[in-house]
C-alpha cells in the first residue's frame, strides 16, 4: 500500500496519505458485533438441498417436484454451490431433474451448474439464468393459459446476465437486456425487449419474434438469429460492431444447420406452435431470419464450436433428455406429438 501511495504521489501529484492513515489505538478498527441475519430465510432453497443432498453425494439421478412462489429467489444457486464444492466445475455426471410450478422470484436458475435441469410451468421474474455455467432451464406457460405465448412475456429483465454456459428455452417473450454479457449460453425465446445481446461475447441467442431497440450494442462475439417476418429489425439493431446477414444461400448451410438444430431442441422442450410452424417449412422460413454477428465471427465461423458441442452430447445426457422431454410431454401436453 505504501508503494501505491508513493507511486500516486510521484506520478499524479496525489497524496493519499490522509485517507489511508490509521491511528494506532487500544480499540479495534473494525466492527466486532453481531452480524445482521438475512431477511430471506430461503425456505425453498433449503428444502431442495435437503431433498437432493443424499442423491448428490451418491451421484444418483432423480426427479423432484416443487411449488414455487415469487418470494422464492435465486432457486438453484444454493444447490449449485453445494454441487460445485464437491465436484468442482464439472458438476454432476448424473442429472437432477426439477419440475416447478408457479411464479418464480428473481434469479431463477442463477449460477446453475452442469447436471441441473430446471423446468418451470408458469413464469419467472428478472435475472433468470444469471451467471449460469451449465445445465438447462425450460420455462413454459400452463396448458390452460388463455393467452398467446408468443405475444406474452414469460421471463423478466436482464436474464442470462453474465452466463458462461448452459441452455435456456423460454416459451414466450423476454424482457429488456436479455443475454447481456452472455459469453457462452445458448437460448431461444419468442421476443425480447430493448438492448438484447448487449455486450455479448459468446454463445448463441435465437429470438423468434420482435425485439426492442439497440439490439447488440457492444456485442463483440457469439451469434444471434432473429425471426423478422415484418422486416423491422434492421432499424432496431446497433451497428457499431455487428452486421446483419441473410442465411438462405448454400454457403450459409452450416449456420442453417445450427439454427435448425436449436429450434428443434426448443420445440422438443416447449412444444411451441411457432417453432413447429418454422420447422415444418424451414427452407421457406429462412428468408425471415437475420443472423447477427461481428464480421470476424462470421468469417471465422467461431459459432460452429457451439454446434459441435450440441451434436456431441454424451450418451448419458441424451438418455436423460429423452426421458425428461417425454415426461414433460405426458404431464403437460398429453400424447400430442409433432
């Protein structure tokens, strides 16, 4: 610290000594009283950890069902921390499948780690998937909902903030600043507010619907696909670092395959009507898609790393995903299949 003070004084003529000075006294110069207990006792988070702890320690897969309310915040964070403490960044070899019903509070799925699969029937507030590093979050409306999912918000603002991995499939619209500072997560939603993909450096984002203004401001990596049936998107993106590309041509086949595979995965998880419509006539609908990327990303095909990761899912994940998709389909959509 003294070296910093001397450097600051010599370089900038700034003397920090008065604010760094500490008088030596018989009293402690830091607080030694009782700490303030957190207001939120996180009952659901503790219940989830208590229910799954034995399976985590035994490295067993499992299916768990919980009701959730908007006062239940950061669900998944405590569990991910416990898993990471034991198994590190690798997460769980055998996935844990969670089925929630209700309205999730802020930061649903925050800090999610590999092996967590969180399915919510209902809606969620801001910060869904904040800083998630792995796992999967699927959010769908109740089957009895009378609104049109593609035209209705289902998650709040600033979702996927700072995410480094994992997948998010939300059957509805996202709020503002969706995927801000995303550096590796993959997501599909059916609309987004202002500043989508702001400061994004990696990952793949698909918006099957309208976006707000200032799309991609400060975006330097990753790639986005925007479904723009009315050709309004060119007036809504920030062109400082990124460009718009059409993907119908043969030389864009790799991007077409990436887009198709992710929309298919999204449909498998959500049974989205719009996703089904696009997949039924994919080549015909390509003309409505914009690809958003920096020139360097486009030329170097960096995004194909994500495609490789999707196509190289391990056998244990494939089996788990097939079981999960079938279970969700039975419980929510009956026997209907595409």
